[in-house]
């Protein structure tokens, strides 16, 4: 029996996932994610697995509308044209929540680094300025207010660490609160609210935990950011384009807010001429919040097994467009 053909675009997050693919499928591997190259390689393959910054858009799917399944290499799906794939009847898989602990820890690390002025002290110490201890202020996290924008699996892990570990007061903005989320919020002592302006105006830290889609793109803008206290910090470990970067830059540059910590950006890799990089009150990391050895292993193996199992005729887990499975046969 011929093995299914899988187009793998860029490395998976862990070699263990690639080994699963190689043992069960004929893998066509490429690091060239140009549309021209992908349109050539996608012909006759059964499945596609990709990670950002590679993208699967309409023209690539039109080159082989008979692809049986597509999977992101991790959590996010903003680099896949899910609506068009759905129109063609192609299931889109991913691995949600598998990096929730890693991303939550990264978020908490950002809060601690900002409150303890870790980066300014590091720079001063490298210049031999031990007296910086008398010039730079630091703050305790205990009792401070944190506002979470979103209350999905990652935000819940963040709340758990802040409430139980750091004795902070946590609120979360949601559009709608399911009974399950309400119960989790009660258990974690988190106040849920539909008033997003309240979150921005009252919090000492605002942490972003919403997906990127047509509704959320640039939703964190001047109107909301201007509500923040001058002593408050913004943290984003979700997706860069949910924030209007120009608006954020203007508020940070004018010190209308104390600072920010960013792991994600509208354009990745972040361009060297991005104005945010000129600011001294921003802490940057290169979209690594969800990337640890532990989460990479779980993510890669989950994605690989999900795709292979689907190609074998099994019902997949973690389907972004479940309507495509109705009456579907591999």
C-alpha cells in the first residue's frame, strides 16, 4: 500500500513529530515557502503541515483543491485561509492549548521582569553602574491588578499563577461567558466582565490573550490604550496584529503608559526599522512564549499523529472547521 504524501513546510517544532511523519508517510520537505514553490510542490499531495511565517492561501489551494487535510504546526491558524479551505471541504487541524503552560509562564515572567526593572538593571550593571540600585524603582506584584483580555486556556493558566502564586487581583474580559468559564473563574477567584474599558482603565498590567481574526485585528487601539494608567504595563503573548502598533508606539514614546513586553508582532520577523525597537521601555522576545522543549514535543507529536490518523480514516482531534467532516471519507 502506498504511503500518503505529506508536504511539510519548514521544520516542525520537535524532531519527534517529524519522525512520526517519516515513518507513516512520504514526506516532501521544503523551507522555501514562496507561493510559486508551494504551488508546484502541493500538486498530488494528500496533506500539508506548515508553521509560520509560511502561509497557505487561495492560490496554493487552487493548485491542488483535492488536498485531504491541512494542519498548522502548532496553535495558531492565522497563516491558513481557513474560510477558503472550508469552502473546498478541506479540514484544517491544529494543536490548541498544548503550549498553554509555556505561554502562561512567559507572560508571568514578563510581569516580573517589568515590575523588577530587570532589563534596565541588566544594562546598568554591564556598564559597571552598581549605584543604579538607588536610581531605578521596582515594585511588588502582590495586590496589583491584572486585566486579562480573553479567558481561554492560556489566560486561565496565567490567572492560576497570579492568584495562587503571586497574590494578585485578576479580572478577565470576555464577550460571552459560558457556564464552564464562569465556574473556572469562580474557582480561580477571577472577576469576569464584558466591559473591556474597565479592564484597561483599572489594571496595573493588561495582558492580551485573544486570537487574531477579522474581528480582533487592531482591536487594541488608541481608544483602549489611552485608558491605561500612566504606571501600567501592556503584555502581548497572543498575536501581534490584535494591537495597532502605531497607537502603541505613540503612547509608549510619550510615556503615557509605563511600558510593554511583547513576544509577538504584526510582521514577523519584526522588521529592523520597526519604531517599537527604538524604545527603552519595551521588553522584546522573538515569539518564543509557547516554545519550550516540553511544549514543542507535545505540539509536534500531537500535530503529526492527528494528520496521520486522519489519513488512516480516523476522526481527527482539534479541527478548526468541523463542518468539513460531515459525511467526509478519506
